[in-house]
């Protein structure tokens, strides 16, 4: 039997992949976004001018859908998106739906001394750019660790 293909994928791949206990089932460790979930919130971290810069991919999200929170040294970025489920006859009938409603989040340890007022965030063209100051490593006080040798 011939199977329809859209963008190089079989229409029924997700139904039969790892049948009957596919890992894409949310109850079994898979997520709402299926096999594409690993592509969400891809992040580049770089160091520039004494700051850490995080570039986080959030395609299809709006600024209002994104939340950044700093708590106990951890920076959590979360995004929540929902689509209308109501189908209107004048809009046509869906043959395949790959866009889902759901949320995703990612947490980064940024240090206990990070303060919310020091963190800057900007969302543009589907990329959230977060800048925070690099915490200088604590220097241990210099001690005289010499051991006296008798004799």
C-alpha cells in the first residue's frame, strides 16, 4: 500500500513508531511535541565582555508566551503555547496537524549571587537572548602551607 508523504515523513510514522509502547507517549516519558521535542529550546551559551549570553530558539512563540524566572541561583525559561481546537468549515479540514498546544521549559544554574536586576532578556525573530554577568570564581585566601622540617 502506498503511504502519503509530507516533507519526507510518512503520514503514519508517529502512529507506528515503537509500537505499541512508543516513547512519544507523554505518560511514558515522551512529550507533547513528539519526536520534534528535542529540537525545542536549543540553546547556545557564549561568553562576551564579562557576561554570559544565552541564545534560546523559541520559534512560533510570542513574547507574551515566554517567562523567565530567577530563583535560588537557577534561571528557568518557560514557554507556553495554545492553539484553538475549534475547526470552522470555512477554514478547511485538517489532513495532518503538527503544531500542538503545550509548554516547555529549561533551567540553567547561574550562581547564587545572580540578581534579577542584573539579568537582561530580549526576544526577537524567535530567539530569546538572555545576558547575565559572569560570576568571578571565589579565590581562596593564600595560606602558608609549608611544613617545618627538623634536622
